[in-house]
């Protein structure tokens, strides 16, 4: 069943799917990359600050032991000596710990970015299920983690063996050296071994991160039905969108028809088209189209014009030009000024005659 479900997930995840997974804390992340960064930075900081740190620790221990080597040692002197050594140790270890913590933080942020995932803090009772636990233990991811762990252990063991085999020729000579020389040699060899191990583990970490991203991407893949459902939810129900568009058309249409009563003239085709024009020299630079329509809406415009005493003039070519080239609320183009002006002049003359 799981295999069938996996085969049906053929579609790439949508941005919404990726965002939702990120909100849930499901991100591609390699633990190996963070561990390698911590180990590498720790080794580099320790190698750079090691000689100075050893000098400080040796001086602090010498001072503390000298202060304690008295016949009349008091508890206050003992506490002071221990506190002094502790302060030196904290000063030596503090930069290393801060650098290591910063390396771990940077490695994590570089993989997943900044973010807070509160859902990861909520209890997940499914993880308490024995069946779910067995499924995780015997999953492909668990098998990959096992192979990866075995590979790391084998690699570190092999590199350590090779390194020890390479330096064992110097061990008899070191036995005759001073403790300080032995410590410095051992420290430099340990740092060198750590750097070699970091390089090898870094290669594994990069490969692991690429694999984690691929597995994460595959886990987010969707079926065709899921993609359709998500698009439907994102865009809204088509029936609702259709009703909204119809309501918007009705609202704008009613508002447009209300302007017909204030029009100066209605130019018709005469049957198929009707365009209502309004011109007020005090408010407008040119006549404007306040309403237009075809077929049934044209008949409605003419009906409202008759009810409100708005003149209706038949000009077929002009009506077609106005209907095609001018939006509702827009001014007529300069090319039609003359034709419209003749109509308005004719109407004004008729109104003047009626008034007389």
C-alpha cells in the first residue's frame, strides 16, 4: 500500500506544500554537517590557542600549588586558589566553547535558515505507537543512517590506525624528551589527526546533506488529486468565484445604468448598441461615456433615457466607434470630437427652441 502511494506521488511539491512543511518543522537538515563544523572549528581554535592556553594553565597551577603549600592553610586560601584556577580554566575554555556553539548555529542556519517551529515542541502521540516505532526502525531512512554510522566509525578507525602507524617511529625518541615536549608533540599530532578526520567527515556530511534534501523533496511530492485540491483551495471554489463575478457585474452594471439619467445624449446603432454621453463644460474637458451596452443592455439604456427625457440619436458609425474605443467613464478621443459636437449642438438647439 505504501509502495502504491509512493508511486502515485508524481508531482513536485507546490510552494504552499513546502511552506506548510516548514511551519511544521519538516526541513532538510544533516546532523553530520553540524557535527563536522563543530569538530573542525573546535580543532582550529584549540590549535591556535593551545600553546597560550597551556602556558596560562601551567602558571595558574604553579601559583595555586605554591599558595596551598603552607603550614597554616585556611579554608579561605583554598577557596581563593581553586577560584583562581577555575577563572583561568573558564578563560581558556570559554572562547573554544563559544566558537564551537557559533559553528553549530551557523551550520544549522545555513541549512534551514532562521525560523521558530513551535509545532516541534508539541507532543506527538503517534511516536508512542509501537507500530509506528517499528516502522521507523525498519524504514529505508533507518537503514541509511545505520550504513552511514558504520561507515563513519570504520573511516575514523582506519584513519587513526594509519596516523598512529605513521608516527610510531618517533615514539621511542619522545620517551626521552621532557614532559613539555611530549605534551606539545602529542597535541600537534592530535590536532593534525582531527583535521584529517574533519576533512573525511566533511565529505560524508556534504553527501549526507544532498541525500537529506533529496529524501525531503521526495517526502513532499504530491498526487495529482492533491495538487488539484490545493489549487482549488488557493484560488477559491469556482462556483463562489463565479457568483462573486456575477455580483460585481450586477453592481457595476446598476451603477452604470443609474448614470444614464444624467446623460446629455444616447447614441444608438440603433438596435444592437447604445452609448450614453454626458458633457458639462464647467466640469469636463471633453464629453465622457457614462454607460454603454449591447443587445438587452442597450435596450435598457434606451428605456431609462426615455423615462428621464434624455435625447436618443441614431448614429451607427459613431455608436460603433464609441462602443469599441471608449471605456465607461472615459473621455471620447479627439478624432470623434467633431461628430459628437455636432450631435450636442443639435440637441442644445432643440432644447433652446423648446424653451423659447
